């Protein structure tokens, strides 16, 4: 677990955004109904977790600054005897204060009375709300409904969004965050090797996947995202999800997977021959993608514009495809190159961060070039999770078999 001191320093950074005579709120999120009396597993809104460390639903972190004095409160659900009997003990305010280091903890049903008192007593001018909205046509979440309600009652308030400011904070990782990434990557490595040790022709994709899942569960880790285990023709479907096909001898299987530790993610793609031995054609195409990845990693360092690394991989792979006669001009690579090459990673697999940003020390992101040859039922993607260091980079997932030699040696020695 990340320390409460870590979350306290994040809140101190957040406090600097809040002007005088202002209120700010960040919501944890709500449980969502699945079917009958079942709810989907709750996943806390990551900006809320980043600031507080608290992971329970229906909670709100609120701050206010009046006359240059900053105050913070955590609002949590009031314990219910029946709910505790079914779901376990709920925290009381004094317990939450001690565990999370927030001096004032109140029950959630007190929020509106406190907002009303602040608005009546002080000349509040601004309401800061964390709003992450991918599409204007999406339904309003709890934070947006709250903002709408407050603005309906106090239309003179100025509404300000703190989402991008917190996102910028999250882009550069603290040492505790980096250690969480390291653990997620280490467990991912162990899980991939365990999977390879049991993989053989005739298994189904989900049978192979189960060996990966076992190691994650055994280490009290979750999945960073739903595993892709795509063999044969499925390897050319970028976000294939069924994972049910029987894998035939001589085929390759593309994996895109990762563990999550304390909500920090690993993201790895590897493409392996099911029988442990590449054919000449598989090796030829695989090494083209690997060269693209290695070229981009070699350019990865502070000061490098992140989005230009994709072109590095693309140029190298295009040159190699020209050499073997698959294309005649570099731009023809787009027939086989179908997605971007990498993303920031953190509390989400595809995490916050500006893709056109210049890389800085302690940023964490992925590189994932891929080529897809549907006419040959061969899709190849190779991806690593990478930490930017003072002078270059560290590949956090580098001990997962990646070269042809490493793969064949590991699988034949299993």
C-alpha cells in the first residue's frame, strides 16, 4: 500500500490550485447495478484515490479556502448494521482520521448542510469539481450532478475543473508509485513465465490464460485490464476478447496483459509460438517488429517528444518490410500497422498524460509496435512498460522473454 504521507503530499499539491473563497470536491464514484441484487465490482475514481488513499464508494473529498486558511474534509458512508453483516465492518470517522491522515471526517449525509453553511457564512466565489468527460453525450456522473445542483442554487458561482491539473500531477511518478509499478511488472513477469511453462498445442486460449490468472491471484494482485490471448487469425483482431479458440500446432498466440498492484498497472504484449519454436516466416516477421521496438527504446530519454517515438518504430519496420519485398514505399506500411505505439500508464492502463509531451524523468509509459498480416493469420505485437530515468530509460518488463532466442530457450527448457 502507498503511505498516507504520500497521499498527504498529493493533497498539499492539490491545495495550491484552490483560490481564496472557494470550495473544491473530488468524488470517489458509485457502485453500479449489474443484475438482480448484484453490483459490478467497485473501482474507485483514481484522482480521488490519488489524493486520499480511500477506496470505498459514495465518498467525497472536500476542501475550502477562506481568508487564506485551507481546510479539508473526507465524507464517508454512515455505517449500517445490516450492510455490515453482509459486507463487513465500515469505518467510523475516528478510524478514518487515523488511517488516512485527514483531520476532519464526516458522514456523507452531512455534506449539503456544510455546503449550505459555507455559502451562507462566506463570500464563496468558485466551485472546483473534478470532471473527466470523454464525450459530451455521456450521462452525468455523481460529481457532475452535484455541480449542476449547486450551480442551480448558487448561479453566481464560477465552476472550475481540476481534472487536468491533477492529471498533470500524476504524469510524473513519486518513488512509491514507481515501486508499485515495479511490483506489478515483476508479478506480470512471473505470471507470463508460469503460463509459458504450461502452454502447448491443443489448449484453448482461455486455458493458457488461466495459468497467468493463477499467479496474479496468488500474489493478491488484480488485472490491469482484461487479458487478450489471441491465436492464429484472432491475433489480427486488435482488441479480441473471447479467448476461447483452440490453438493449433505451428500457430502463434499474441498476449496483451498485465497485473495491477495498489492500482498501479503493468502492460505487456508478447507473441509466442505455441509449440516453442518459430518457423522461418514467423521469425522473419517477428524480428521486424522487435527491431521497431528496440529502435524506439534506444531513443527514449528525458527531452524526447513522446509521440515521435512511434515514427521511429514505424520507419524501422517500413524499411525492413521493403527489404523483404512486402511493400515498395514506406507509407505502404499502413496496410499492416494499425494502431499507435504506446501510451502513458499509471493508475489506469491507458493513463492520463499528454501524448505530445516531452518525456521527463520518472514518467512511466509503454511502447507497443505491432504488425498484422491477416492474409497469413499472423499478428505480432511486442510491448514493454518503461520508466524514464535521469539519462535514458529502464524497461520494467525486460525480463519477460522477448527475443527469438530467449523465447525458444525458455519454452524448450520448460
